[in-house]
C-alpha cells in the first residue's frame, strides 16, 4: 500500500524551493522573489482546487465536471492571449482553438468508451487536454505574431501579385502549426526512454502494475497529440482570418 505524503512531508519538500532561491540569489538572476511567489501561489492554488474538486466529485456530477472543464478552457485562453499580444482576436483565436481541441478529443474518448463520465475521471483527463491545447495555442500565436512582423514584405509581395491572403500566408501558417506540434511529437517519440511520464509515474506510485499503467499513458499521449494538433490548426485559422482586412491587406502587428 502506497503511503500518501503528510503535510509535514510537504513542508520538508519546501526546502527544495529554498535551493532554487539560493541559486537565483547566488547567481544574481533577479528572480528570487518570483520563485517564492510562484511557489506560494502554487501551494494556495492547489489547496483551493483540491477543496473544490473534493466537493465537485461528491456533489456536482457530469454537468459540474463539464462546467469546470469549460472554466479551465476560458482561463487557458486568457493565458495564451499573452503570447499573441498585438494580434487581432488574440483572445478569441486561442479560445476557439482550445475549445474545439478539447471538445473533439474528449468526444472521441467518451463516445469510444475509453474513459467514463465520472467526474473523478473526466476532470483530470479534461485538465490534461485543456493544458495541452493551451500550449499548442500559445506556440501557434507566438509563431504567427513573429511571422506577421518578420515576413511582412514577402506576404505583401505575394498579395500584390494577386494571390489570395490564404495563399500568401500559407507558409507562415504551416510554420506556426508545425512549430506548435514539435514539442508533443518529440515527447511522444521518446516517451518511456528518457523519463517516465506523469500519468504512468503516478499510477506506479499508487501501486498499479506497470503493464497496466502503460495503457493509461498510451491513451494520454495519443489524446494529447490530437488536442495539440486540432488546437494549433484551429487557432491558426481563426488568427489568420483576423490578420487581413476586408481588402485582403495584412494588418500592422506591433513589436
């Protein structure tokens, strides 16, 4: 039987935060305060979320679980918006991308009977999907923002030759989606060889047989691949539509 760490053990693990703070101070990185704030925020947020989830699992049912996932998607879109600062629809594009990526991925898992509708299952899985979709949306917006500035001359030259906006900006679109997918593709390629992923590690620590744990991990890796791909593509498409005005001109993007 696996022993759950006590709050005392959690307090001891806080010494590791002091290690990070010490290194930051020693090297004069100027982020010691940020490290402390991040650690305290993580503690407070996780305790609060744990309390909410305990109530949710006991009383809310499927509707409450789906509502919680929707809230996570809204928060995730707001976080991704920062990466697209200056882009038109910098909030709408990641919100739509994350929503479509999450709904499509969870839809396949639920309709295929891969996961159950119990809140204890739906919320953690939904959280992982939303997190992956958020990272994909953020990387997509970062790439699009950079391309819209650095490749402006080339795009405008293509437009001046009569090419439609979608064709003139096609290379930048492909680059953005490809850039967003690289991290999850690389992670999937080496999964289990370099490190044991979080889901598998958690199950093994909880006492689940490794050969059973890998089945869960395979499902997680495959669902994240889909969520990243869908979110990146949809975010790019929505953002691209806002990058050009009615006259098919590339709108200015501030540095």
